[in-house]
């Protein structure tokens, strides 16, 4: 089976003054149709940049983004515009991602207008249907402005906007990080329901491991613009192979006051992406680092059980 | 809405009432039962209020009330039209500069700095000297001078809103540049621009007065508030009202525009009452 989304050796750079920051360094990633791939990592590791590069919101310096077999980086603007109907995105800040001066009905209808649905009655019908799907009452919501809604409701509106064209892939960029803990479960469940109903494929970006564990089929761990490890969710949480994954898992707080935090794992801040360490990027914080790690950049290699790790000295 | 009432208050309605009164008077001046503003009566100079001349006459025996009302016509039309020029050109440039960034932005901000560095009085004198003194030329000069301020306000607002995720969302949906500018950015940038427009009206009325006072503005005998203050200055000791009346009218009008502008901005700010 060919993957719905196949990211190949993608590089995204940003100019910072006279220098260049490589936010994403030769990342390859495949997402199968119907799958939810979780993408985790600490802030600044390039996971949002990768998500946006998939949608061509940033032009990658090199590499390819194959969606359903077509390279998005090489599509002409009109073809890309057509393709965008099949790829959607949900953002972190539910309030900032809705135009404060437009009514909810117009915001949700916008994708239809851009896609060329000219029949206003047809648009209204579909907006009402999708608002109902995400658990909002169209009669109450359509004529209102976004600031009249709570964060969770705004995220429902965002989801409605992403769903109305019935896309195949949705990139969820930290969709619940900005929400109250009590609301997170509702939105996660809603995404799961919608995934089943619309047959969606999700690229789920988050830093909250609990949320990622709940929604993902497979999880990819990113560190300083590189993928450290990709594995089925169960495997990754049970037997992590990369020391960085181990560190992340150990950092999950346990709801038990008797458990002491694990000692002796890597400490400190991640190095600046302007001047990343030579060789393995994690070596400056890695308890297992050896001389070889400073010279060779480890590539992703397959372990048994569908696990892939980029480490010279994996934990198994 | 109760919230609207709470935030407006009596002062706002007084200001709005005064603007309406002045505007109405200026519009229907031709049908009002008032004498002509340019008819002179040499035998009734600097007379106090009477039934024939409700606010008295000036140093050439012209009716002061009539001149105030016809002056409102000129002061208001210049005061409203000049900022419209600034708003449309400056607002457009600022919006485009803030959205597209890059070379175009550098060019626009550089141009704005050049215009700002040009002494406004010299420009006004140069234009009146070469193109002649007319209301049209005055409006164009004042409009041109207003462009930089509008450009800056529009650009600053555009920069803030362009960084918001709803603009990224529109790009992700495949919206073109024109659609993003018109549908996503313009409704948001229009608010600070609108509030700034009212401020621009107030400033323009004052500047028009100052230029007319200096003899660079509206050509006589047409009355404008600035012209009246300038003429009244000559007989300040004999009839102070001739200078003070137009000054008070101008003061109240400018104050009202500022008050209404401030209140409207506070009222329409969507962030009020947001999370």
C-alpha cells in the first residue's frame, strides 16, 4: 500500500539576520491512509514547521512532499489551489485562527467559496450540516462573531471549517494545547469521531504525550529538526529505543506523590538550532553519547516490530 | 445593548449632536433664512446681535452667522475630503506594504519618510504659488500631507493581523492575495483606520484654519473658519467676538470629532469582551 502522505528528505530553512536556521533537516516520514501519526518534540524542534511545510505554507529548500503520489512542491499554483481542498489544517490558538470580524457562518463557508461552490443555498446547507456534526447549533452560532464563543467552541468551529470540504488529510498543529484540560478530552474525542466518519488521515502535532498516546497509531519523535524515532504507539511507550524518547517518557509526571522523579537522565536546554551539534544532535544531552556520536549523524534504521530509530546505541 | 449605553455616555451624544447640527446647517445653507455671506453693508460694520443679523456683522458689514454656516461648508468639505485622499491612498499603500513586505515595503516606508521630512508650509506655499489659490488645491495639499500617517497606521495594523493564524488558515485554504487582503485583513484594519480618519478630520480642520489664517488657504471673499479668525484678528480690540466666534465653533467641532472617534474605536474593538 502506498502512503497517502510521503515526506522525502525535506529541508526547511529560515534566514535569521545573515545566517540560516535549518528548522527541519532531511526529514522523511510516511503517513498511511486512515492512520493517525503523532508528531512530538519540545518547543522549537521544528514539528510545526514540518506540518506547515506539508501544506506548502513554507516552501521547503529541498526534498519532496508526495500526497497521493503527487509532489506538492512541484505543483503549479492553480493545481496546488485545487489540491488544498484535500488537505486541511487545524491550529493551536482557537481564537487567533478565526477572523474576529467575520461571522461564524461566513468563516465556515469560506472554504466552499474558495473551492468554487457558487450556490449560496447549497453553501448554507453544508455549513449547517457540518456545524451540527461538530456539536454546535447552527441557528445560534452562524450569525455570531468568534469572540462570543469559548476556546473549546472556537476549536469546534475551526474543525468545522477544516471538515466542510471533506478532506483526506488534516494537519492538527497542537489542536488542544491552548485549551483547558477539561475541554481537551471533548475535542480529542470529536477529532476521533470525525476521523471515523470522514475516513480522515491525521498528522497530529503535539507536545503533550498523554494526548498523543490517546489518538495516535504511530508516533514520531522529533529533536532539533531531525526525527529520532518512529514506532507504533504501544511499542514506543513500552520500549523506547532512542535515549531522547526515554527522556521524554520519564518526564511525564506520575499522579503518585511517592514516586520520585527519575535521576540521572539528560538535563539542560536543547542547543540552538542556528549552530546544532555535529554528528548526532542529541549527543550534548545524551547519557550514552560516545566519540562516534560527535562524528556520524545517525540515520533512521529499522528495528524489529516496525520501530525505527536514529541512534548508534539504541536502548535495546 | 446595555453595554453600548454604558460606554457612550452623555458627552458622546452631545458631540454627535453638534456634528450633526453643523453638517445639516452646512448642507441646507442655501435654503436657510439667512443673509448672503458675502453681501457687504458699509453702514453696519461690527454691529452687535440684532434681528437682522443674529450674531452681528463683521468689519465689512457681512452677516457673521451666515459666514459661520457657509464657512462650515468649506471647512467641513476640506476637512472631510482631504482625509479621504489620505485614507484611500495611504491606507491602501500601508495595507499592501504590511501584507507583501519585502522590497515594496521598503519603498513605501522610505517614500513616507521623505514626505514626512518635507516642510508642510513650504509645500502649501509652493502649490498656491504655482497652481493658484483654490479650495481644490488646498484639499489636495492637505490630503497629500495626510498620506504618511494613514500609511503608517494601516501598515502597523496589517503587520499585527498578518501574523495571526486566521491569515495562515486562509492561505492554507488556497485563498489568493486579493481575497486575503479584502476579506481577512481589510475588515480588521478598517477599524483603527476609521478611528484615525475622524482624528484626521479634526486635524485637517485645524490646519485648514491655520493656512487660511496665513492667507495660504481659501481665497477671499469665500468664508472659512480660518479666514474669519484671520479677519477678526484685525479688530480684536474693538470686536473680539469676530475672532472668538469662529474659533469657538472650530474648537467645538474638532473636539466633537475627537470624542466620537475615541468612543467609536472603544465600542467597535472586538477584543473588548473577548477572552
